[in-house]
């Protein structure tokens, strides 16, 4: 490892095998878009076919009547408790079936790990499980889901990885794991949401393809929710809003306990002292050219000894495609990190 100071203003330990894609894949938007484009999906499915064959759906009791669901892929007939178990959490309006999740799950499964691909509330085929709408401050139910997974599936080590909003959730789960008595060994967060007000500005002021993409997916998700719970009056107005901030503000005021948009957004920020109580070895991998998550916000994170931050020059938002076969450098880096039990320190 070599120590570098990057242009976000914070010190970070950089791996010697830093991410260096070929020239045509270095653009941040190319990385961000290709990672989830339909063109890549057949390649991901082929590489992950054995993991997908073993996938079994499970509904998890997360406490207080809340249910989440996901898919467990185990290695049979491996003796119970002899394999590491990795839980994967998708980003906002993604799912356990998103290409980047299936890619990581398939790669780790092929390396010998058991996998649980968790769907957050109202993501994937889970809209019918709970009446209340998803929002990003619902951390308790994700902590409950991780605890249920840890209890239900015997394992050697319990590992957790998340992407974008899922990376944000993964780090917050890690903070709460000791109190919840979750035997969590290690966490990796890829391009996690750091300071949501800044992310919202970046999405609405940047290249409009991201804003349009998320608005389209969110509207579709809320339309599905309305099919199962037509009596929720707030869902009747989803076509009225033109921006994510307008729609978020409306649902915050009508469907959450938060009084306004900014209070809600700051409620799931991990900047400031939010990670100061972290005791689980955790790694953040962030790209300096991320068009959605401003890398400058990294300097506002607390730096407990167990938190390690890796930044890359390229990668876009959760891209990290390393070649023209669209294979993922992030998958390999996650495996490298999980293969080491050494607690890493940020410097």
C-alpha cells in the first residue's frame, strides 16, 4: 500500500492495483451508464449462472411487523457454517436483480462464498410486503434483516457490501451491529451516498440522464405500490412532480415523521460524526469523477481507526468496468478486501 493525498482534500490509503480502465472506458458517464445497461446483462447472467441456479427466495421478519425479502445462494452440499456469507444491498431503485448486484454476487459465489441478495422495502418484487412507503431513514428494518440473515443461515464469517444508497445503508448497519448483536466481520461500501443534500443537487444540476432515469424508475415503483395499496392518497399525485426534490419533499411531508426535505435528507447522511462509533472493519471505495456522489464530501467523514477509504481517479458512479468485456474491477476488489482479516486504518 502507498499513502497518497487525493484532490478531495483527505488522506487515503490507495491499493497498488488502482483502477485503470482502457482509454475508451475512462469517461465517468460511460462507466456509470454501461454498468447497468441492457447490453451488459447477458454477460453478467452468463458469469453468474451457477449462483442464480441456487438462489432461493426468503421473506425476513425484521421486527415490528416489517418484512423484507431477498435471495440466498448457498453451496450445497457444503457443511453448514463452513462458508463465508456475504449480504449485498443494492442502490436506490435498484434491486437484488440489478446487474451490478448479480455481477458481484456471481463473482463472490464463484470464489466460494455464500450470498444473500437483500431487497430493501419497495424494491424488487417486495412492494406488497409492507404498507408504509420506503424512505432512506428506515435503517432499523435493514439492521433487523441483516440480523435475521445472520441467524437463519450458518456461516463462518458475516460480510456486508452495498452500492450507492446500499453502501450508505451498509455503513449505518455496521455502526448499529454491535448493539443489535450482529456478528458482522467486515463491510465494503462502493460509492456510498455521503451527504444526501449534495447528492440531490448533483443529480438535478448535472447530466439530465441520471435525473430522468431515477424519476422514471421511482414513478414506476410508486405506481406498483399503488396497485397493492390504492387507499394511500399520496400515491395519486405521482404524475404531478417534475423533479426528484419536489416529489421527495411531498412524500416526506405526507408520508414520514420528518417535517421537511432538508431534515429528512440529513437524517441519513453519514458525514459529520455519524461514523465515529464505527467498530467494524469497513472500506469505502469512491471515485473522484463520480457524477452523482460528490467526492469532496469524503473530507467530512469521521475517521475511526477501522475505516479505510480508497479513492480512484476513474470509475464514475458504481461503474468500475475494467475492460471491453465489461468485467468489474469492484467485484475483484471486494473479494480482495474480504479475503483479508487484517483491520485496516485510514491515515
